[in-house]
C-alpha cells in the first residue's frame, strides 16, 4: 500500500513534468522549426514564455528521479544499467538544452540588424532547438523501454537484456515519436494562449498540425502495443485504466475542437487534461510493474520507514511549493503576454 | 580504461564542474539581494545596477548548476547502481528534502529574474531573499547524503540502520561538513566577484559601482573566510575522533605518535613512509586534533595498508586548501585594514585581490578532494567498497570522455559569457555616480 502510494506520487510528478516541461521542450521544437516572416517574433515569444518558468518546470524531473531512487532503489539501479546509453543521451540533451537557452539569452545581439540575434546567439539557438527535439524523443523511448519487456532482472539485481536494446524496439521508437508530438502540441496550444494577433494564428496552425501528428502517432502506437506489449494493452483496456483513457480521448477531441473554433483557453485546459489522462492511464495499466516483467512496485520498494517519510513529508513540502508555484504562474501566465521588452532583455531583465 | 577508474573519473569531472556553479548559485543570490536591499534603502542607483548584474550572473550559473545537478542525480545510478540499490532508500530522504528547497530556489529565481517590472519592490526583494535562503538550505540538506557516506548510521551490531529515514541527518559528520561547505560557497563567490571589481578599479574605474561591488563581495568573502578556520577546526576535531585514517592521510601522518607534529607542505613518500621537504611544527597536530599537545594521534601505520586512501593526493589537496584559505584571509584583512584607515585601495592591494580571486573556488575543489579521496577505498565508509558499487556496464570510458568534452566546451563558453558580463559595466552607473567627482575624473 505504501509502495503503491509512493508510485502514485512519482506518477503525479511525472505528469506535472510532462504537461509543464513537455511544453518547454515543445517550445524548443517550434524554435527549431520557426518559419515565415515572423520567425524571429515566434522565437522571441517562445523564449519569453519559457524564460521565467522552465527552471522550475525542469525540477519535476529531478523529483521523479529522486522519488524513484528513494522509494524504489532496486528499480532505479536496474534502469540505470539497462538504459545506460539512452539515459546518457537524455542527459546530454537536457544539459545542452538548458545551457544553450541561457547562453543564447546572454549572447550579444547582431550588430548589423539591431534587435536580431547575433551569430553566437544563432548558434546557441540551433543547439537549443536540436536538443529540444531529441530529448523528448529519448524520454519517450525510455518510457517505452520499461513497458516493452526484454529487460530481465534477477532477484540479486543482475540485469540481462534479451534481444535488441529495449529502447530501440519498435514500440519504444513509436513512444518516442508520440512524446515528440505531444510536446509540440502542448507548446503550440500554450503559445496560442499567450500570444495575440498573427503570432497567435501561427501557433494555432502549428497546434493543429501537431494535434494531427498526435493522432497519427496514437494510430501507430496502438497496434504496436497490442502486438508487442500485450500486458500493457490488456491493462489499458482493464476496468481501472479505461475510464481514465476515455476521459483523455474525450479531452483530446475537445481540445482539437476548441482550437478549430478559436477558443484557446478551453483548448489549453483540455490539452492539459488529455496529456495528464494519457500518462495516468499508462501508469495505471503498467501497475504493478516498474520494469516489465521482473520488477514490480512491491519487489523494488525501499523500507517502510523511507516510504513513510517520503509520503508524510509530501504534504508539508507541497504546502511550501504549491503557493510559490501559484505565484510564479499567476505573475507570468496571468494573461496574454505583452511583448514589449527588447529581445534578450527578457532574460537579462 | 578500467570501468572503476572511468566511473570515478566521470563522477569527479561531473562533481567538480557542478560544484563551482552550485557554490556560485548559493553565494551570488546573497550578494544580489544585499545590493538590492541597499538600493531600496538608500535609493542610490549603482546598488540597483549591481543587483541586476549579479542577477544575470546568478541566472547563468544557476542554469548550468541545475542541468549539471540533474546529470549527477542520474549519474548516481548510471555509475554506481549497486551503491544506489543498497543505499538509495537511506540517502534518499536527504535528496527529497533538498528537492523541495531546490524547487523553491528555481521558482523564486524565475520570479526574481523576470519580475523586476511585474512585482512590487518589496515582493521582488523577498523573492530574492527566498532564492538566497533556499539555495543555502538545499546545499546544507544535500551534504547530509555525503555525510552519511562518510559516517553511516550503524546499529549496535555494526550493521547499517535501515529503519530510520532520518539516518543521513543523524550522521554525526553532517553538522561539521555542512557548516564547512556552506562557508566555502560564500568564500568562493565573494572573492571571485571581488576580483572583477578590483580589476575594473585597476583599469581606472574607481566609481561608486566598482567600490560598492568590491566592498560587498569582500564583506561576504572575508566574513566567511574568517569563520572558516574555526569551522575547519571543528571538522578536523571530528575527523580525528571518527575518521582517524582520513586525518592521518591528509596530514601525511605515517606513524602513530604522542605529541604529533603538524606537517606543512612537502611531498609524501608512501613507500618510505616519510614526507620530503616539509616543515614540521612539533606537537601542533596533537594540539589541533585533541586540544592536548601530548595526545596520541593515530598514524597510517595503525591501519591495514589496503585501506589507505591516496596519501599524496589527500595531503597535497589539504595543504592547497589551507594555503588558499589563509591567502584569502590575508587579502581580505588587507582590504578592510586599508578601509579602516580611510585609505584608497592601492594598486598592490587591487593586484593581490585579482590574483587571489580564483583561490576560493580552488579551495572548494581541494577540500572536496580531501574529503572524497580521504574516504577511499570506501564508497560508504566501513560498509561498501567503491569497487563494489560500480556499474557492470562496460561503456563508461566512452561516456567519461564524452561528458568531459561536453563540460569543457560549456565551461569555456560560460567563462567567455561571464567575462563579457563582467567587463560590460552599465552606462547608468556612470550617470548615477556622476555626482561623485572622482567618476567625472575617471571618465
């Protein structure tokens, strides 16, 4: 029971990371694919939207990792061995994304075109965009790897890999693509909320493309799930997961409709619900496995003293955290942003 | 390259890199808030300019500290999975609480950096104070995990206590270690920042902006540097009682003796069990460790040879740390002595301040080497050997070289950006200080 609660907490933190930091990765994706006459304005809007919040959003991942190694140390150790390479690549992406974002903000502007990024800033911008595309794909692949099977962990903790690398299997690759599409969708929907006029139209269009990509990726993932991860497929259709998934699918349809009908606020709410329900459904269907088929929430759990400490400290921690987060988002996400600051000055403020 | 060697090297590179930014991320917000507080109090614009400049430096260093810290939380498992499988549930609570403090730091830093126009002056200052406080607290909390590795909580039979989630905080090393490391962050930041303003003044910019920047940075740095020997004494005292082997290693104290001499400088020769070229101060080690000049201090010979840490590295790092510390105290006191006599800081003083400005960071790194190399061959002292915690994956040499290259590139890029930030004093500073005649002169 304690272990299940701790796993639920980790899943909640993962959902927070996905809907918040996922959109920051999505911002980087749209930075990489900024096109058209408003290319610089799009990038500026993205940087402006991410600037104040991305560091805080990123901490949810540290939370997930800490919860994992504190509450399920055996699973964390096994994952670290089985996913040694993709985790290192994720780290590379995370480090380059964050570093390039701040480096770009503090690089000099172009001398010839005032207000435009200088050469150094453009280079860091390219790194930022590329890292933002690669990292969510890799994270999705890692998520796929724990469901796909093929990672065997004996009771002593020794890890053996059966067949192809678990993160490079078709299901994992499809999950990577799915994660990429979801991040792009989240970001475009949020950005359509936080901009006005032509920029809003740009991001709305991008949201519609990304939404289509999400649907396409789900169509690809579902048969793969059925063929390659029957335990997860049955779990998703099971009595506990399907209502959550049904809400998620309804929210997805609602967010698409709201976007189409130019109702960005409703689209944002529905999109958050969609992403949260899909991940929650995955978590419920995956339960009790942390790494299918050998590691479960119960076999990997830390001692009850540790679990109790983590669970009891959470309400107190949240008592500090949630009001602070509320303040942060109220100040910076309260209304449509005004792009009055000079670019680069946003971060440098 | 052997996996254990590569894993230790990757951990060393990652931590050495992270530590600089973690330390600046603890120290810079305090400077930034102090400057903003002075601005609100006096209305003198150069304090605001300093606060904004230090806020930018904080933003850059915090971001790098955050991503390199994320890497470390993964690397604990990637490099030491068997250690984490064994100890994750025990050290975890320290990381969990640190997570909350770090989260608050990230939230309030966002509010601070981007909220200059959006928050009231008092709310903005409060957000900055929250950054400084949560940064300090997160540093103190995370040291508990390392303290437990130095001195794990054991039960009466000598087994690791697993049914107490507060184990990392009950490690008796936590208090002395966290005090020493927190002070070292402020020393590193204070003197590093002071070097920037000393250099500016050497180049003739003796305006209010540079004077106040120098005074604030050295105020923090000197205060912390003066407290550090006291904290270091507590630390040595604790080590002598609870980790005598580590003390013997970093003091290069080979033979158990009464009235042991303090060995200053020199190169230890582990084969011959002597220190070449050292100055010896009779009875000082016994006095420092046990407050008794005739106390017996256990030497390396009291322990099996295979459990010795690398004596040469530990001794040189310890000597380097202490030397840096005293050089900083000297430079700081020189500055305040000059100020107390109402003299202008002279060129030699400014040159000295520029020269010593990296020593705080060097001392921080050296001190970390002392404590970590001094714990070897154990990953959890007395419980688990480092080689028993390392991963079974054989790709570690590749990731070690890859990450070293990555950190090298990022370190150079960041240094260039910070240099640009440091040399670009705001034009407003000149306007703000225009009333002061010496500024008009300097222009």
